[in-house]
């Protein structure tokens, strides 16, 4: 029986509510996190966690035992999943080693709420192997569905998916109610305006630097930008940073540093670059720019 998008979104909302209600339980117990958050999400994506032909817990490899292996029709692993209690982080290096030695391209690190997908075949530093991230608690259910199903389909390209699902994410409207951040022209759209993030949080922008400051603050508060990802370099510069834990580039101080929570943001540039850097930081942290709006003050 086909499953509607509304039904899938409802299931995501139920998982989010469960995570909120029993957060203390999930922080203390990996087993509870796996049974109540991780395995239901895998089933939602189409993997039958009770069928060893599809999902194999504690999968044996020469290097160790990944918490889960998601298998293709030929019985070979398509993806390894590393599980931790809610709020804890996986040993990414260890799992990347599992994947490389076993020829498994994808690895997922999750605490049941935050899901991060890494392409281990990418010839890049570890953090740049990240190809998708979603947060069951803070992202809109439709965004969670879009990202997770896109990854599930991509992983299963080598086999026939057990239960293929097509999810279409509505594109943010181009209307007076909101313009997409990545499409605004800084020469035509000027402060004051508000920037609205995918979870509905709204930040007022009185001058252009406020846009970048708001973006970085939101990314940090929602767990998308962590200290491990810093410093965040300029898109086209190797010795200059957008964000750092101290107000310094590789060579010299920030021109106009703005302290945001526990980091410093370089705001010493014009409107066009402020917009470019804001979009770059959002994309780098896995945020869909279609879902970031600007609302101009009337």
C-alpha cells in the first residue's frame, strides 16, 4: 500500500516528539536510542530492520564491527551505520577505515536525531567527505524526508530498492512573503529585512553584516556548525577565514571581527560577498538554500 508524504512527515514528527520526551533516556542508553529512534527511521527509509537480508547489526569486518550494515540484493554492504546515545559523537576515523577496507562507499553517523552521511570514496579531508546532514528535531519533516530519501536512492543505485519512494520538496515561493536568499540581488534588495531559516527561526537584518552574523549564529545553535569544522575558509581563499575560534586569518587579524557565541566572524566586506559567504556557509553545513528566505520590510 503506497505511503503518502503526509504520513511519512507525521512519522518524522512522532520521532522528534519521542526524542524530546525521552531525551534523558536516550542520552544514557545506546540500546534505547537504537531501538526507539534509529531503527524506526531506517524502516521509514525502506530497510526492514528485522530482515537479516537487508539489515545486519554488528556486521563482522576485518577491522571491527559496525553497528549496522545496510545490505544490497547481492548481500554485500551498501552502507555502514554507526550509532551512539543521543548527544554523543561517533569515531568517524574508525568507521571510515571500516568502509575503505571493506569497499563500502557510504557511512552514516547518528545519535538518532542528527544524521550525517559521508562518502568515504571522496579524495578529501574527513569533514569534506560529508554529503548530507539532517536533524530530526530541528529540520522541517519535509526537508528530512527529501535529504534522507535522496541518499537512500543514491546508495541503492547498484541494486533494486526494496521500497522506492519519490519525495518532492516544494521550492520556496518567490513572492512578497519571501524571496530565496540565494536569488536576491544585493544591489536591489537592501536592509532592513528578515532572514527566515528552514526551522522557522527569524533573524532581523538591519545592516548587511547582520546577515552573515545571523547565519553563523543559527548554524551554531542548531548544531550544524561545530568547533571541529572550524576554521571555515573563504570559498576562494586559502589563507583567509569567514569564521574562526580566534579573530585571525592564517596571515593577520580579522579586519572587522564580530564575536558570535564562542566564535569570531569576519564581517569586513561588502554586501555581495556577505551574501555569498552566507550562502556558502549554509551550503557547507548541509542546509538547502531553497528553504532559506528573505522577507523585505515594507
